[in-house]
C-alpha cells in the first residue's frame, strides 16, 4: 500500500488478460480510502462491508474459487491457508511440508476450541 495521486489510480488498476486476481489498496495519510480487486483486465471496487482488508481477502479468495484458478506460487501457501480456514474447503493441490505443519497446528487448536465451547453450552 502506498499513497498515490489521482492520476496514478488508473495505472494502478490496469491489468492484462489472464492476470491473476490481486488486491489494490489506496491509502491517504495512513487512512484506507479505496480497495479494489483487479484481474484479467477488470477491476472491481469494494464498497460497504467489503471495503475492509478482511472483505477484500474474502472477495479475492472467492474469485479464485469461482473461476477455479491456481494460486500464483509466491502466494500459494497463504491463499491455501485462507481457503482451508475461511471456506473449510481442503486444498487439493501439491503442498509442502511447511504447509502441512502450518495447517495442522491451527486446525487442532480450532477443533479443541470448538469442543471446549460445545461442552460449556448447556443442553435444553
């Protein structure tokens, strides 16, 4: 994220055919002004509840999911982790040992938390 002038906005949003989806954020004096998801010569401005980093990540993840795209190599591990924990969909492509370790520990902690919460909730 970086401060840009109005004239630079269009150049920041331009993509070429078959570009993978990515997030473009516009910041002014440290304040988030606008968020876009850009890909394949199209840009979508995020508004309302989606105009947050969390919302942008969900829209980005959904574009990969809807169009059945492979994650680009530099972002494959974080995107795969988001896919597993946000959508509860397993990542079926080739994974590294590091990914398997990263996914196992949070998954176990998450499942333990669910068990704890369910045991604390009284039955009617």
